[in-house]
């Protein structure tokens, strides 16, 4: 084939390829993504500014405005979810905030860390989210305002609602009590009691795992949570206990360990109470998410009927009827229950030593045979001592594997959980109550250990002279 013909053919082929190319316009979005458009169908490009629509009980997604027909507040121990319904009543948009988040303006760029979540058409909005959110109620709690401005990945979402709202409750009907160390108690809130002080006064609630109509029967379970809410706070929703310390009380009654723990300064978390939307005086929504000053974490939520009683005093346990030593294992099973027949005592310097005798002729110096409690004498008659928080070099307990002390002891393990009270009665006898968990930190403070067994000693009676050799 002649060379000129081949050259012409190659040129024609190149021309066909060139004519097939199309120029495109690339749009660079603010979120970093790009979109390409062919320019063969575009005559010119102009830019203009569109003012956002004024929303009145509406939400707008990517410039499409949808009326909000109803709002429902769904309460749970995890927080509050506001479901915004459209004409299809599908709850197309939902907003979730912490239980105590009403009245707070949230920065959506840190939404997840703050317990805030958005969902549109069943899809969580997370990546690249910016904007703000605020949910507010009036003083009556019956009127809600919700304002949302959000953008992500080139999308925009706005909502503005002011009006009434319905309330729904999502409750598990279960509770969990998790001590700072040791075994957690979990169960169904089988019984919930209520009691009111006087007429319209403080309302008390108590719940536990035993299904009964009698508070006294609750002692058959592991524990009971008993809390009260002032009349001013009852039914008003969620409040922070750290900010309203005078509006509540709470006590955890541990029947297995025979210990009552009161919520004191340092307790954090929230309490939620709501009245029955149908108007029943015996139906409530209650939710607790609290961490007590000793590290115990209590979580519970319940919606339903309660049993009204005149008194909750029968929830309190009686101390052991006999002077005794009780040991339970790490799951709360009793492994020893031994009567105590007497007690010997000696004083040395700033300390007093008590030896609890299982038999009259037991050797008080044998710590495998005889429990020994050493306490700084100045702590006698000072009430219940938190052994984990006690000052350095103020107490020791020695009995078999329970070889524990206060902090800064050079050779004994430091107890992480326990209480002790020692009092001298008017007739010269002593009352000693010890509850000690075998959970400790080593003297070097670097490791923890222990069997999680509990040693409980109950003694009311005289103290005889020490017969040992020390």
C-alpha cells in the first residue's frame, strides 16, 4: 500500500478519536467531593444566593420543606429521643440527646461524644456532621421548642418546631448494681413500692428482685434500692443529683453483705421521674443512672404500676441475732457462719486491739484461728468508717486470707472495699460491725488482687482482758 495512503488513513483515525472527546466542568464541593458535568449541554453558568426558607413547624432537607405533624418524646435510661413525624407519620427525622440535655445547645461536630445522635429516614447521620441543636421546654414542661441546623457531605438539614408533644416510655424493667469492686447484682424490678411523706410531700420509691406486696419480703433478695424525690421535683423529668443534692435521697440496702450505703456528697448522675400520661396515681416512669461516692454504679428504668405502702421501714435488715462471723464467696454464697462466744481486748499506744473468740480457749494470737481487728483508738465511737478511704495507719484486720489494712502500710495489702464501726456502750460493752471484702491493692500500689470473698463480723457484748503474749 502506498505510504501516502497509510499516512492519510492514520490522520483520519486520529481525527475520529479527537472528535469523540468531550469537555467536562468539575464542581468542587465544600466537603471535598467533586461532580463532573459535560459542557456540551451547558450554554452558560450563573450564580445566585437563595435565602433559606423560614420554617414554621417544618423541617427542610436539601431545600425540600416538609411539615412536622407531630412530635413524640421517647424516654429511656439512655436519654431522650424526639421523633418528628411528617404526614405519613413515619418518624422520618429523629433527634436523640442525653437524659439531662434539655436546655443545652449542642455543637454537632462533637455530637457523638456528647451523646447526641441524628437519624434521617432510618439512617444515622455521622460523617462530617456540623451545626447545632437545641431542645428546650417551658416551665410547665408541656411546650417544646426544637431548633436544628445541620450539614454533612454536601447535605443540609434544618428543623424548627414549637408546640406540644406526646410522651412515650421505653423501659427494660431491670436494674444493675455494680460495686467499685466485687460482684454486680442484676435482676428484674419485680416489685416497686411507693410511699408519700404526709400529704403531697416527698415521694419514696423502692425496688428489688423479689415479687411481693410486702416490703419485709424484699429481704429475700440480694438488695433493694430505696430513693426519694422531693414534691417539687417529682414528675418533672430528669435532674442532676450533683446540682440538686437537696432534692433526693438514696440508700442501697445490701442484704447479702448486710450493709446500707447512703448516697453522699460526690454522687453523680441523674434521676428521672414522670407521672402517668393517663393520670393514674400509682403508675410512674422512673430511671436511675447514678455513681455513688464509693464508685457503686446503679442503673435502672421502669414504667408501670407501683404498690403504695404506709412505711418502708421493713426494708431494713436486723443485724445478726447472735454474735457471729460470716464469710461469703465471690458469688455471695455463705461458706462459714460461726458463733462468737466472746471478745478479748488490749490497748497499745494509740491503738486498740480486739480478738473475736470462736471458743473460750482459742489462742488470740493465732490469726488463722482468731479474727483480730486493730483500730486507732480515736476512731472508736465515730460511726461507720469507710475502710478504703480511711487515713493511713488507722486499722488492720487479720484472719486467714483476710490480711488487710489502711493505706501506707509497708507490708500489708490495702483494702479496696469495706466498712467498720466500733462503739463503746454506756454499760462498758462494745458493739463491733465489720464488713470487709478481700479485694486489695498491694503496698506498692501497682497491682490488685483478692478472692472477692467477704468477711462480716457482728459482736455486741463485753470485752475481757487479753490473754495472749504480746
